[in-house]
């Protein structure tokens, strides 16, 4: 029966359906805020849903000579990965359940949506898509280093805790990790990495509408494209929620007040992402990689060192 | 006579027969070898199942089998059988000299089995060294490059073999015995013990191909025949090297934390530097060769943590690596056979014409990159947990953990490049749906990729509980209880797989209820260009990470690596030639020079004699 409850969690709450609804809502917020920044009115609330449904009805076109297995299989990998991460984070936050080492599983699963874009790109038999895919991969290589480093800060502060629930409990008992200097730095680093993970400006080199006309996704149409869009919406739920859970205190307890606080933190992150993407130009890919391996990694290393010193000497604010 | 002799003797005897086989029998030799390999595998299974008594001569235990040895013996038998099968399908008549190739293959099988069942260290060293000879002969295929590489391999492996002998001597000094299966757990305090530990670890690392003794692996991968590479450096040498390392860490010595930390750092360095090198390779085989180095890092790291879960993870990774890396080499061989190329720039688009090979390659590539729920992820995940559990060694765990996890992202990056340039991407010439690789080649690939999935989904239930933990039976602190205690409610790959499949079904439903079934084919859109103008735009695998390679610090690093600054063998060679260069100057063939040297030498000897007999001192 365990598997049935797992399936329920995975497909309905807090998994797929819940994530999809929230993701659509959030992508509406993203578009609305963008519109307001640009002095436009913006779309109605249900626009993301209509977009998806419309794509499902559009024709499917496959590039001639491309491997259909890879071309249509790729979007599914990303969908599976995004739902998995979202469910893990959701289950840890709502039900306080998880398993040993799920933090590592989450980090690996978070790569799957990007991998899906890459596989789709290289399966498209299109040079522009290949360029997009190579950029996406370089971006992953770039941000993954500071991302891992920053996520070690909570692990160090909690004394080697690798469970999401363990990290949450530690925060419920001792206050959020972001309340220390190392935690704040780590949070900043993770927000930057999150921007790249979501493929938002200034890190949207893989899609780069102006030069690659959609890059890795150039050949996609109809339902396959709809799955990519849906995955992105799910990631809009999963990634910020993951950051809130791991670094920023989660719900601060499972009370109504705590949940409201968690939602506010989550929305702050979403709006921040939207604002960053609306006020920055796109970086060139080598600049992006250099940025992540340079400044951001140095920041991340600083936070790890501070956390290590703080834990070793027992200084809480470090 | 113990049953244990047979898995060694049979392949060696048959190999010798194959060597001497007359030319007329050449076309039957492959079947003969397949049967011999299958029989050897059967003997390995019998040995493990029956647990025969050890083979003793004059009270000295020479051959014996315990858990760890059984694991390696089964692995050797299994991979040898698959690779011999593949070889039978891979080579066309006339490609190679059958008697030479299969003779060498069988000889390595026998030697590898010998290492696995040897209990006496001298015997182990004998088989260990014997294994180097067929490898040398297989790499040395006649070309000039093959000759150089074979010499390099022989020198590195032979050199470290002699280091192993020194280590064995030191072990004898500490314990008074050559039996390595006795749990001596020598405390590393005396000079002899330190010397022994360091020497044996060096030999194990060189065989497994860890840094800084790694340089023979990518070179050999590039030159030797593909099935031989898949068998020796990619699977058997890893199994044996890590086997010896595990013996040193678990039974022979009681390893102090400083050695553990040093090994962990070596492992972490191997992971990152080798994978950085792999990313930039343009030759498919060489790229895979560098990954064969990089992956050793995870095994060394896992075993060096000394924690239950780390050791289990390291050994599990050893097994998993042999599975997916040989699968990747076999897929590379199939691609090579089809296109006649090993350069990434000249392949591409093979997924359409070799779908089954493509599927096997994708599974193995995802497994090596640690994509859940495949086997590579399961063992890496255990190694990571082992690292965290080794917190008593200070904050070194942070460094090695970051290196290991980041290395995983880089591995993914270089396999994306491989999948793009070999199987997907834009083909350099239109590929006609032609001949598939034969059934003999497909079966090993599909079996191996199937194992990647199986050992991933049932990582704990099958991989750990049925394979790795029984192999570690009798070793203190590493049993099911210790493992389960660390892992209460652990990564349930089974559940995770069901959930991931559920997500795939959701995706499929979305496909089925849409226009997916009526998909239309059309030319790809290349910025509005059509026909031959569109074909001009081609994104080659060579370009994939060019921008990364041109970044300021890395650029220098790659340049130095190209100039072989980090190649220990090359550095030693250069130093030797530098010194002999000076000596050569002295050998100029002029009589005066020689006479001068003779006189100088005589004076020095005279002075030393006078001084040592206190004649000189008294005179002054």
C-alpha cells in the first residue's frame, strides 16, 4: 500500500497535478510582473493553461533523418525529473517524510530537465539546436560547482545532515540557515544558480531567440513542445521551493502562519527571479561560465569556509 | 589438486594451444576461444558455488577463495566471456591474426583468474606481472604508435610491479608470512609497514589506472583493438587493481587516517582532472580512456573512506564501472566498425541506423554520468554517503565531496558530446540504413546495458545485499546491520523507478491524446537556408566545449597537458634523456676524452682509498 500513497503523492499532491497548477499560477505571476515592468497589461490568469492546451492541438513535426526515439523521448526525461524533485521537496515540507541522502538525489534530479533540453537539441539534427545544447551543457558545468558548494553550507551547519527533512527539522529548531553570514552568502549564490537552472535571462543562452531562434528547442512543435513548457512551469514550482526548504527555513513549522510565511518566501524568490530576468541583458556563454566559476564560486567557497569555521568554533552567526 | 587451479590452468593451456594453432585452423579459433571462455566462466561459478578447499603445498597456502576473491573471480569470468563473444562478431577474417589475438585474450583470462584466487602474495605478484604481457602484445599491433604505447604501458605496469614486490617483501618483514587472506591488519607504525602500505597501494593504483599512473590507459585505449580495450583496461584491470586496494585497506593493514586522507585526495583529484581532460578529447576511444581513469577516483574514494557504506559503494562502483564502461567501448567499437572512424568530427547520425547500439550507449552513458535510477548513480550515492560518514577526518570531506559531485556533472558533459557527435547531431554524410552490428556484438552490449538498469533499480536488494555484502563477509564493521543502520529508509530505487515510470506514462498519455500519432516529417530549419547551403552549417563535436577550453586559466592547463607536463612517464623519460644526453656528450669517441676520464677516475679512487685508510688524514 506504501506504493499507492507514493503514487498519490507523486501524481496528485504534492506531485504532478499540484505542481502543475501552482507552476501555471507562478508563470502567470512571472508574465504579469514582466508586463508591469514593461508598462503592459499582461495576460489573464488562465493564459498559461490555454497556451498549453493550444500547443497540444498543434501539428507535430519531426526533422527528417532525426532519431524519433531520442527526439520524443527527451522531453519525457525532463518531465519525470521535475515531478520527482517537486514531490520530494513537497513531501518533506508538507509531511516531514523523506529518505536518507535525498538531498543528493534532489541535486541529481534537478539536472534532468536541463538534460532533457540538451538531448532534445542534439536529437534535432539541426546545427542551431546543437549550438543551443552545447551552451546549455556548458552552463550546467558552470553553475553546478557553486551550486554544490553552496548546498554544502546547510550540510556543514547541521553536522552532516543529508536528509531534506533533517535539514528542515534543524532549521525549525535552530532558526533558518539564512540567518547566518555563510547562509546568506549561500542563498545569494543559489539564487544566481537557480536563475541559470531555469534558463532565465541573463542565462538563457541555450534558447537565445535572437541568435539561435529558440536554440535547443528550435525543431519542437505541438505536444512535445508543450511538455517542455510544462516542465519549465513545474520547475518554477520545484526549484524555488527546494531553495526555501534547504536554505531558508522551509515553512517555519507546519502551522497556518508557518505555511503562509513559507509561501511568502517562495513568492519573494519568484518575483526576484522575474525582476532579474527583466533588468538584465543576456550574457555570452563564456562570460556566464567565467562568472560562475569565478566570482560566484569564490563567494560559495567563502560561505563554505565560514560555515566550517563557525561550526568548528560553535559560532552561530557565522 | 584443488578445483581452484582450473580457472587459471584451463585458459592458459588453451591459450597456449591457440597460439600454436596452424594457419588452417584460424577460422575455428574464435569459436574455440568462446567455448574456452564459457567453460572458464562455468569453472569460476563452480569454484564460488562449491567453495573448494584451498590448495596447499608444503603447508604454504597458495590458492584460496574468500568472498572478495569470489566477487572478482566471477567478474573476470563474466566479462571475459562477453568480450570474447563480441570479439568473435567484431573481427572479420583477415583483420587480425586469430591465433595471436585469442591466445593473448585467453592468457589474460587465466592470469586475471590467478590474481583473484591467489592467496600467496608471491603467486599474486606472478599472475599480476603475467597479466602485463598479453596487454603489451595486444597493444603492440604493429604500427609505430602501437609500439610506443605498448612500451609505455609495459614500463609503467612493469615498474609498478617491481614496487609491488618491494611492498610484498615489506609485508613479509611485518608479518613473517606471504598469506594475504589471513586477517593480519598490521598496524602501520613501523618503517616496514609504512613502506609496504605505500608500495602496494602504488601498484594497485597503477593497475587500476588512477592518477598519477594513469597515462597508459588513454593511450592504450586509442591503439589496442576495441574488444581488448573493453576487456583489459576497462574491466579486468579495474577489478584487479581495486581488489588489491581493498585487500590492503580491509585485511592486510590497519590503515591510519593520514593514508586514508591521502588516498581520498588522490581519488578526488583523479576524478576531476581526468574528466577535464576527457571533455576536450576529439578521439572517441581516447575520451573513453580518460573516463576509465576518472571513474577509478570514485572507487578509490569510496574504499579510502573506510566506512561501511563507502567501502560497499566503492566496490559496487568497481562492478558498475566495469559494466557500463565495457558497454561504452563495445558501442564505440560498433560505431567504429560501421564508419571506420574513431574521430568524433567524422561520425554522427548513427542513432537512426543502429538504434539498438544507440539505446545501449545511451543507457551506459547515463549510468556513468550518474543519472538516477541507473547503477552508476546508486554506487556514487553510496560513495557520497560514505564520505559524509567519514567526518572524523576533518573537513577534507567537503573538498572530496565537491570534487566527486562536480566530476559527475563534467562526466555528463563529455558524454553529451559523445552522444551528439557519434549517434545524434548532423551526420557528415547521409547514412543509409545498412547492416546492423551482428547478434554476437549486440548481445554483449544489450546484456551490459540491461545490467546497468537492473543493478540500478535493485541497487540495494540485488547489488548490495546479494553481491557486495556477501563478498565482504567476515570483515569487521561491514555487514548488513552496519549498512542498514546508516541507511535506514534509504534511496529506494525501486519506488523511485516506479514513480519515474509513472511520470513517463503521464508524458506518453499527453502524446497519445494529441497530434503525436500524425507526426509529419520535414527538413530541419537552419535559419532559412535550404538544400546544400543548409548542409554547410555543421556543428561538430570538436566545437562543443571549445569556449571552455579557451578560458584563461584552463587554456594554459590544457596546453601544458597537451605538452605532457602531467604525464609522469613522459617526465621520467625526459629526465632520463636529459641525463643520458650529458653522458652522451662524454661519449664523443675522442681518445683524449676517455683517457682524461680514466685519469680523473683513478685519482678519485686513489684519493678515496688513501682517505679511508687514514693515510691521507695522518699526512695532513
